[in-house]
């Protein structure tokens, strides 16, 4: 569904993405993992057209995105830190997004809105919300328009355990609807039950892109966290990354 | 496009700074007119305050607002919207709000005390200046990523237009006082929207007689239909050019 071909991006002297090529297919839940500063968020922003790469092309359903904008109709994005106009209330932010997306009321997916009980605080201003509640609003907005692609940047950061479980259930349900879901997270135990494929990024390039089962088989472990740790120690014995 | 403008304006009208700005202008204009009994003298006194305050507030407030809504802009960019639409909507929203605050704050006293051609020109110039400096702020904010540096640049730009430019012009004027540079002065004044506004209003209140030969040349130029048309065009360019450059830059920028 999304094909990334030889994307490179440099911020000043810093090479953030270095000749990245990936193919992401529908029906998969892909974990994008890697150390801090390995280019995960930049890669996501490139897919969304927020960062313009210096070279390479990105195809969405076979069409190059260039400076297109219509393709973003099919993408739901949950940012790492969702920040909204401080003076707007939750209700107004939701209304605004509905206005922008022009999706009829009946076609909306309000499941997260209900399970997170956002209707009880529609009049609260965004500026007064806690980080977790803001994450809930972001999650709600990402899923609300039933997009075919979901891009979730650290979705569980700041959420309480109950909300985390609710969000994971929702992600699983969407995965079973043949959607493409891309998740980045540092909480590997959260990803274990969700993902089907793993992309491991290091220093701006994907080190490997494998299915979760193949990865577990190769490393002989049953947990994603252990498998990644094992790969890292094998790849770089000199650096001595310990489990 | 209209939707984003609507939300930007709704967000701006809720901010206290805009309200305070309108009230301060209202109080200033009201007190100036109640001190001066001659309406034209009132307009001139008010002119000097407005040419100082309006550009300053427009450029600083807009720059700060743009930096504070960086995340909001990021959110909009991740939605199915054209970048150009987003940027021009924010420009329209900001310019509309600043112009509205000015029109309410100064417009009401002028209509009450000085409903004359010079009063109307003052209102018109103030409105255009608000929009011009919002446009300049958009350019400054999009070019510079760092908030402190960006606000610094917009203060410098204001300083240049409000004070430094006049000092430079005076310097040139004295250096070349032996040469016939009056026509050149008209061209130079076009480089500063604040100067254009000042000349337009001073000519309206017949103070050009005080400005000697240069005043007569100004009168000859700005008094004609052609002169007015060119002046209006130049002021429009002052709105359009920074806005156009900032849009072009925003379309290519990484967020």
C-alpha cells in the first residue's frame, strides 16, 4: 500500500534518513522500532508529507505522493505529542476535524470517543488537559474517519493502563479489517500481541524488515523484546549491548 | 479554506491581547479627540500614535501567534489539506482580526469626532498597515525556526520601518540637499508603507504647505489620480509580496 524508494533526508549536517526503501502492505501491523534518533519519526513525517525528502520517491497505492495532499484522506495519524490550540475545547477540535475531513456523521467511528468517555469533557479547553487526555483525543481523531492506513507514533505513551488496553483492543480490531497499521513504540511488550511485522531502524536506515514469526524463529525466543535484544547483540558485538 | 479561517478567527478573538489592543486604541483615539477641538489636528496627533503602535502590535502579535500555533499548523498539515490553503487561511484570519481590532478601536472615535476625508484616509491606511505587517510577520516567522530569533527579527523589522528608515532618508536628504532629489524622494518613500501612509494623510489635512518645495512635489504626485493609483498598487504589493514569499517557503518547509 505504501512503497518507499531510496528516501534520503538530511537536516543540516545530520543524515536522518539514509537511502530507506520499504514496502508496507495492507492487513499488516508493522512495528517501527529503533534507538532514539534513528529516524522513526522523520520517516513517519515523510510518509505524511510533513517532511520533504532530498531524494527518493514515496508511492501511496501506486501513485507518487510528491506534493499531493488528497492521499492523506486515507491516513489517520496520531502524533507523538498531540498539541492543539489552547483556547479550543475538545468538542470544537472534534468538530473542526469533521469539518476538514467532510465525513458524514453516520460514517464516523466513535468507538474510542465512547470508551474513553470524552463526551463528559467536551467543554474542557485543550490547554487545561493532562498529557494522557490529550493522547486520548489524538487517538480518537486518528481512528474517527475510518482511514485505511493508521500511523501511530508512540500511541501508549502517557496513557493509563486501562486506556492502553482499550487502545490495543481497538488496534487489533482494525488490523483484522485488512488495514495497514504502523506503530512506533519503545514499550516492546505492548507491541508483542499487536504486530505482525517488524522494521528495525538504525542510524537512518532499516536494518531489517521481517515478519514477527520469522524473527522469533531466527532468534529462538518467544518475546519481541528478547528477539530485538538478541539481534542487536549479534549485529554489534563490539558495542556490547546487554539484555 | 473558509473553515480554517473561521477557526483561526474564533481562536484569536478569544485571546485577551486582541481585546486589550482594541480597547487601548479606543481609549487613545477617544482621548486625543476630546483634547483637540479641531478635528484635523486630532487626526494628525492620532496619526503619529497609530503609525507607531499599529505596525508594532501587528508584527509582534502575529509572530508570537504563529510560533505558538506551530503544533496546530503541524496538525493541519497532517490532514488532507493543501499547504497553501493552510498558510493563506492563517494569514487571512490573522489579518482580518488585526484589521477588525483596529477598525473597532479607532473607527468608532473617528466616526464620532472626525467623520472627514482625512479621518477616512487614516482609517484606511491603518487597516492596510495592519495587514502589511501581518504579512511581513508571516514571512519572518516562516523563515526562522527559533522562536526567540524570529521575534527578534520582527522587532528589528519594525524598528527599521518605524525609525531607521526615516533616519536614513534624512541622512540622504542632507547629503544631497544641493541636488534636485524631490522626485527621487517619492520613489524612496514607496519603500516604506509607514511613510506612504504618513504622506497620504498629511496631504489630506493640508499640512503640505509646511513642507516647502518637497511638499509641493508630493502634492503634485499624490494629488493626481495616477499618483493615487500607483500608491494603492504599491501598498497592495506590500501586502502581497511578503505573503507570497512566505507561502512559497512554507510549501517546501519541513515541519
